[in-house]
């Protein structure tokens, strides 16, 4: 019987390769100089300040980041495109705040007084803008926020692609160590089922293993039949999309066609090649991404070992799948993170429940190692990052 290994990676896994962290991506959106007002103030900075002000007013309101900002832009799109005057409670129902007269006036300066706007002819009063997504984009009315969302998304895309290229070529020893880790867990007859919450292809690009990514090599279309049926192939599946996809879920650079998806309350989502913001569970039910998530649930249940690397434990749909695997009780879990024992205990407790085989609430650092001893018989933790973890092997 094949040894089944499942790897789950989050944003923290790629930090050793120079990947931008959440703060960096948030800063990029805040400092954007394309969507500005007549005082040359960035709408990214304005949105961030609006969201940050709520942290001081509301208990349990977290510091905003690029995902919060993107979700808020998507709500503004829905708010502006409505044929009717939406209730002021609309944003409160979406866990934000009232859009009062002052905020509306401030937003209007960005929508109408951007010095970067231009028209395509002397008689054309429509506003166009060259954005990170494309040139000559129409940005009137609700499409202002549609284009702002795509602009922000493609600013992130450019930053991630830059790190991905550097990561392949500038980290030879790290790449070698990661390959040794993959080869060791795979062994002669093992299977590696790799799932990532990130949007890049760094790990399959630096690996000497051949991973199936879920897409047909010729057409670029998703190969649902193989995803569903082939459980014994080494795979690398993007749970939250990737920047190799276009806006209908194909591996292509053709963004001329988009596909509308609706939320549970029938609001339209802005088409995107990545899953971000607060609508992750709803976007996952899109045909583009659903089979990857369903297969992850199945692989967690049948795995001999699960390696959780650089994951924040903040995605409810992923946590639910991990808790289900823990309830079955057959799998060994190894968590690799870069954090304090206290922070790790808080995050990890989201998936363990009362199962003492996996409960690592009593962590003690072993001498001369980053491994933690624990009473858990089926779980281990390494808390000094992936580079140290693979260096120990």
C-alpha cells in the first residue's frame, strides 16, 4: 500500500524565498498612485484608514489587510450598482459600518476627480484609466469599483510573480533542501498530495518531482475527471486559485472573457482568478475551484501523514476538513510554523478539539532543536520556520 502524504501550505511557507507577507501586499495597495483624487491621495490609503478606524471602535475588529480591502471594494461595487437605494445597514450586515454622508463625499472625489482620468476623444466624456490590469479601462459609476478590484488584484499578481522568479533562481540551497524533504517523505512508493492556499507555482517549479496541477497541458482547461478519479498521482492543487489562471479558470493569459459568480444572497462577485476576501467559502463552490477543495477533504481522511506548513489556521473551510481528519484519528500531523509557543497554541487549538492524540497544549522546546515535545502521540510542531525544518532532515 502506498504511503500517502498530504502537504498543506499557507503564506508563511514561502517567506524564506522572499515572498511578500500580508503587510507588504497591504502596503502596495495603500500606496497605489493610479486610483487617486484631486489632492493626489490614494484610495487604497483612504479605504485602509476607514477600516482601521473601526478597530478602535469595535471590539474584535482586526487590523485590516489586503484581503479586507479587496472585500470592501467588492461590497462598494455591489452598493453602487444597485438599481435601488440600498439600506444603510448593508455594510453592517457584511460586518463593516455605515456609509455616511462624509464617506460618500470622500469616495466621490476618487470616483470623479482623479487627474489620471482621460477620454478617448474630445467629444467623449467617459472616464478611462490605465490600470495594472489593462490600459484604457472604463471606470464610470459602479465599474469604478470593478476596475479598482481588478487593479488591486493585478498589483498583487505582479509582486508575487516577481518573487516567484527570484525564488526559482536565487535560493539554490533552500531549493535543494526542499527537494530532499519531498523525496524523503515520498520514498520509493509514496504519494505526495500537495495543497496550497497561495497563488504561485514556486514549489512545483523548484521541485524535481512532476506534479499534476489539475489542468490539461494543451487546452489549459481544468481536468475535473482526472482530479476526481486519479488519487494516486503526485499533485499540486491551488485551493484559492492562482495567477496562472484567467477570469474563467483556464491556464491562459487571455482575460477578454469573464464569468459571473453569485453569492448566497445573489450579489454578483467580481470575476477573479484568485479567492480572497471574506467570500472564500462561496467562491470555492464555483466549478473552477470546488473539485480541489473536495479532493483535499478526501485526501486528509486517507492520509498517513499531513504536513501543515506556514498556515495561519484562519480559514474555516480548511479547518473543518482538518478537524474531520483528526476525528478519524489515523493520520500523523506535523506542523511547521514561525511563531512563539503561545501564538502557536492559540492557532492550532482551532482544529484539535478534545482529541488528546493531537492536542499540543503542553509544548516544551527540546534542547538543540526546534522540535517541540508534547503529550500528543500523533502530532509534532517545529516553530522556527520551514528553512530550519528542512535543514534538520
